[in-house]
């Protein structure tokens, strides 16, 4: 996964909290994945939208996520993709974390 991320890519999270939301941003390399957690993310393929114009693309992908085989939440992943000398790479990942309204 790290080969398709640009060196200084950012993650932006929007975490629904009732009538408000918590916004979080961080460099992807500062993401902490715990080795004792198994993360399974399923993008809803029939709802994924990709738009491409020359060397820039966007991907809009609704998803469902499980932690250690237990359903956690749903949301939308939004990627900004850029095509350079090394092919397509992710410049930015933004995603929502939603506990309600999931399919």
C-alpha cells in the first residue's frame, strides 16, 4: 500500500458525533496500525465512482469496516490520485467514520 502513496500524503478523517463532527488530519506516515488488530474494509463496488482527467483522478468509494471480524462502522473513502513517473499514486485520502445509517 505504501508504494501507491505519495511520500507526504495526508489523511483527513470526518468522525460523526451526533449533530457535530470531529475533524482530524495527519501525515499518512504518522498513522498507527496496531499489529493485534485485523482490519477488513469492503468497498461497495457498485457504488464506487472514478473520474479521470489526464494525470489527476478522484475515487469516491462507500465502504464497510470490520475490526477483528466484528463490524465497526461504515463511511466513504475519497482519494485524490496523481499520475507521475511511477504511475498512479494517492496524494490525499479523506474518509468518514459513521456509526449510524450504514447498510
